[in-house]
C-alpha cells in the first residue's frame, strides 16, 4: 500500500513530503522551505531511474539541478519525528503539482513515460 507522509526537518527548516511504496521506499519527494513554503525539491524515483538506465549523465545532472534528489533508504521511524504525520493522496498531489510547476515543469502523472 502506498503511503503519503509529511515531516519537518528543524535543522534544515524544511517541510518534507514523501510518497512511499509498500516497503517504505521513497517514490516521490517534495521539500518546501519552512519560512516561505517555496519548493526546493520535487523529485521522482521513476524519473531518476529512467535517466540512469539511459546513462544520460547530462540530462541527469540537469534534472538534479532543477528538481533535486530523492531520499535514499526507507521511510522508517518517521512516526516518532516531531510534527510528522500521514497525509492524504490528494494533499500530496496538490503539493507535488504546485512544486513541479514552481520549479519549471509540468508534472507528469505517476506511471507515465515522458
């Protein structure tokens, strides 16, 4: 079952939104600055893997510069983090679309090949 969560990283002053698969691996991630809510990251594991499979280093570099990185590792222990909680799929999609648009691209629907 897919999960959607939001956490707050006090050290970085970032709200982090994650979409994770049934095993807890991050599928998509959005980071918003805590002070003004502006997006810093809106990255998709599917997109990253597609570029890596093509060994397209130039495109991968541009992607990371524009959208950031997807967190490595599983989403574990987030329940104990301050200000963390589960969110709805609709809330995640709203944040995802807003962040992708702000970072300069149309957000592809999950599972589409662009």
